[in-house]
C-alpha cells in the first residue's frame, strides 16, 4: 500500500513570517497579544499561548503591551484604536493580503465599484473592506455575482485563499455588469499551487486525508476540492484523529495540508499510516523530509 503526498507541504511564507514575528515579540515584551487567532491552526495557537502569546477577542481586554496584527490583517478602525490605547503594534499581515488591500484602495480611487470574491465573515475580507471609503461588495458564489447591479466601472479582487474555479465562475458572471471591468487574480500563488498539487494526488489516491484547522479557509478549500474529485476524504485537525477513521481496504492514501498546517503534524499522520504497513511515496519530495 502507498501514501501519496504533494511536493510542498507545511507553512507558507506569510504564516511562517507571522509565527516568527510573534516569537520575536516575546523576546522584547512579556505582554504580547493577538486580536483573534494569529493563524488558523489550533495546534500552533496552543503552542504560541504556551510561550506567552495571549489571544483575545476584544481590545478592551488589553491594557498595555504589544498587539500583533494577525496574518489575515485587521480592520483599520481596530488598528487605530489600538494606537490610541498606546499599544505597540506589530503588523504580521501577510504581504499577499496587503496587496489585496492596496489594489482595492487603488480601484476605488480610480472610481471603480469594488467587488471582493470571498467570504464576508473572513477576517481578510473584513480588513480589505475597512480600507475602502465607499461600500465594497462581497460575493461568495457565481449565483451571488449574478445579483450584482450594473455600474459603469467594476474592479474585482479575490480573497487570497479562494478556490480558483469559484473565482473564475464568479468573474464570468461579473463581466456583464459594467462597461469596464478590471480583474485581479489575488489568490496566493502558494495556495494555487497547493490546490493544483492536491488535485494531482487526489486523482491517483483512493482516500484523501486533509490536515489542518477546521476554521482555515484554504484548508477547507482543499477538502472541498478532494470531495469534488469524487474521493472519500477525511478532514482532521491532528494526527490522532486518524486512528478512529476507517483505513482498511484503501491501497493508495493521499495526504495534504493547508498553508497554516505545520509540517510536524503531517509527519505524525505519515507515521500513523506507516505503522499500518503503508509505503510512503512522496511525489517530487525526498523521503528525508519525513
């Protein structure tokens, strides 16, 4: 039996950067806070909290110290309020997210109605919207894109963790909504490659195991991609969950993880499967990494 993995797994640049900035902040200040989860992975958050990073849901709970702006960004109003309170700000917003924010501002400045393809409840989208003077519109599906009213100029950006297929379908329906439409594919390149690699593995595997936080948008998109491919798929946050899953009868099991899933958790999943006499086949990745 075989275990199949894509060539790249573990943290993306933005997640790795945010975690490193949090750890570096702890060296300079004993009171370090994150307003909401720094990244969307419960195991990583637990480790950071053990080291001293406190996750809070309201600025009112922070009297002094350092506030880390999480990788997804934050509404400008919250950042301004934190500055007024005298907090030291460490901005760990992912550069790719920052790019979406800047593009949306530029489109609005150039008189385009801004449309963001993504989830209105996601912190990244909320952060982008907060930087606009006028009200931006958010669409989550091609059906919602059809409901957008016609305007003269339409500017489109997309949440960095969005599924490429959904983005393209939404764009198709938005093209008829204005005389002039500017479209920017702001899906993170790493996430696009992770999605493509996951699909390649899913097409060969009989069972897929997706590892990562249930509240992680990009990890959930991987889960949905595997399901759309028609493969039985398990979505787990940690390796131990796999022990309760049915694994017998599958000759090829594929494993993938979100960009906020630490490589160490993937390693644990591989070890559990190897204990069941699976042969690990890393596609384009040398065995020494595990």
